[in-house]
């Protein structure tokens, strides 16, 4: 699956969607592990670190996506302005 994400067959949007879904799954699983009473405190801390990392990565992907969207909008405006 990971190899497919980075292959030339995948568009950036498809790859980003897959990464978002995977990160959402990781965040959800981490939350479940943290909330479970049977999980040891040391394991909860480990899952919390995983969750924090996944949330940070998710945020970075969102930022990158927003920047790309802004770049595309700017290009469209520049083309319209030249006409």
C-alpha cells in the first residue's frame, strides 16, 4: 500500500486522501487505547505520543494542501489578469 502511494500512477490528491485516511485511523486507534481502562499508564503515554505525532502530520498535510490550493487560485487569477 505504501509503495502505491508514492508511485507515479497515483495523483497527489489520491495519495493525500490515503494519507489522511490512514492518519485518521491512527488517531482513532490511539484515542481508543488511551481511553481503555485496561491499558497500562506507560502504554497510554506511548499511544499519546503516537497520537500527537499523527495529529502534527495531519496538520502539516492540511497546510500543504491549503498552500497548493492557494497557488492554483493565484495562477488562475494571474492568467485572467493577463487577458
